[in-house]
């Protein structure tokens, strides 16, 4: 399959690239940070020499760069799996977060997925099959103090996912929204996870890959994952 993953230089996106690298797929990865992206590419190529990788850096908060990404990806073939994972967390409260935070959160966390999906959908519809995975968050299900613009953007990504699911039912394209709780990524900095208090990125990646192996009749519409002991 052709796999297109955004936000793939580290964390959940990198773990998803890893899990699809094991089965001879063509894996296209992108992120904003070019240095980290090519470090990720080198790591993948070293450990999975039989897989086929492509990498190119884009700032997906910019619509024009999303469109260039889509054109580049389609040159490699129609995506069978699109993973909209680009995003970042900026804590704050609506009443006092800095001016412009909402716009930057929406641009990266929502608009990137919206514009990229729209750009590749004609090709995916033509082949009448495929998977779209949107990495939302439990912050898109339940408001919490300090969520601010981030939570708003994830609620919006949830709404995007639900509408897209309904729209693409007749076209054979499955849409899944994932709602992870705390995951051991760069967002958690130096957090000591020796006691496995929070989840691993590979947990999300495994569920995504497994969802692509179900029968044509089955669609995993949403997945909520939380640490065994609950949210922090």
C-alpha cells in the first residue's frame, strides 16, 4: 500500500511509519522540521532496508504547502492510507492565552487535515477504497482547564472526521478518528515513564495498522485510548 503520514518525524507519526514499514509498503513521511524528518528517514531506512520510503518537509499550517505536499504524494501513487497526524499542543485558557494562538492551532491541527484530505480525495475516490485516520485527542471529547485553543481545534477535527465518515461511506473509503489520552512523546519532555503510567506511541500505531486489515464490511469509526490508570 501507499501510506502518507503527516507529522511523522517523531512520536505517534514516527511509530505509525514504523509499523507500516514491516510489510513492504511505500511509506511517505513529512513534517515541518527538515532536520528531524531526515533523521527519522535515516533511522527507518537503516532498520527496514526492504521498505520503500520517501520524505519531504512541509509547513502544513500554510495551505499552499499542503497543496504542494498533495501533488508530491500523488506523484508517488494514490494514497491507500492517509494519516492526518500533524499538530502541536499549546496550553492555555481562552480568557488569557496569547492573541493568535487559536489561529495557529486551527491552522496546524485542523486546516492541514482538511486541505490535504480534499486534495487527495479525487484520486482515492477513483480507486474506490482507502483509509483516512485523523489523530484527534481526548481533548476533543472533553473540555478541561488549560485546554483552550488546542481543545477547540481537536473538537473541530472530531467534527471534520464525523462529517467525512458520512460523506465517504458510498465511496469505499473508511474514516477513523482516534482519541488518545497521554502518550509518551516529546510533548511530555523528561517525564519518567518507567512505571508505564502513560501510553506508548506504538499503541496507537498498532491499532491503526490493525484497522486496515479488517474485512471490507467493517469500519472502525472511532478509537478512544487512555492510560490504564486514567488521564493525568
